[in-house]
């Protein structure tokens, strides 16, 4: 079931790091910006409680989000989060507008199912290694999946599943596969306990979480 994320915000007229700092001290809203599409970038301040609650949900990062800005609605996806270097605070958020008629590119998480029944682990004493936790896809907003499920129940010792093995919903494309077979990286493999995952990891690098870039580095970055 798809989540319905609703956030409330107000337009921001005072911009810059100083204004963002004052906004944080008030502890009621989070500075953010909405960009993309034909409209001008819109600096906003999001109501903090609902925003922080939504951030606890993995699906929030791969869902269409409705933001009410002074009574006007925008449909967006989250593009970046910036965190305070040592406090558990979001200092800034970037959102991108979505258009129902245009495809968007976004990272969605992989959910691995069937590990308890996996033949290569239960019967052949193999070790299951996840090589990628998420994947970049392209689709229309209406077709956006919150996650992609990969079933590993039938995998045997020595098997590796690749991007091309992911069952894809209608209208959804794995971006890497549009660049050719050389980009069909491994996402999960089963190896002997005494062996590493060097061979499988050579086929691709594990992905990181959508927040995501600058957020994980703890930097505040450029803000408006």
C-alpha cells in the first residue's frame, strides 16, 4: 500500500544561513526549497513535527509528497537533506517538483525476501551477501514504487542475482540497464563461508542511502 505523505509549510522571504539559523532556534519549522519544473525555485519553511515523523519512514524517500504552502499544493520528491554536524537536527531540505506527464529519476530501496527459505543458505551452508541496498529507477510519478522486492528463496551456493533479475513493475526502468549489459551489476550473492565476495563485488558497487549525499557527511552545504 502506498503512503500518503502530507506536509504543511509557509513561504520564506528571509533567506541565507542566518535566517535558517534563526528558524532552527525557533524550533518549529525546517528551512527547505522546492525547485524544478517551469516554476521558479520556492524557499519554504516546513512544519517540523510532521516532517521529522515522515523522515522515520523509509518509504518517504521514494514517494510523492504533497506539501501545502500557504494554501497552495505542490507535489514533490525529496532530493537532499542536510544535517547539523553534531546535533540530531535537519538544517535544510531540498525537494523537486514532479510532473504527472514526465518521468522522474529516483532511488528506491531493495527489499530482500525469502532469506529464511533460501536453499543456498539452509541446505548448502552458504552465506548470503547483499551487494546493493537500493537502485536508481526512472518512471512516471504514478508508477513510482516505494520499494522493489527481490526473492532469494531459490538461490543456491554460488548464485548471484543482478539488476536484470529484479521483477520490475509496469512502467518502471532501472537506469543502469539503459547504459548496456556492462552495467548489470550484482545485487545479492551466496558464497561459501570461507570465501569472500570479491568476484561478485567486481560486478558493481553497493549503493548508499538517498539522504543521501551531503546529509551523511554532516555538512550544512549551501542553503537558501
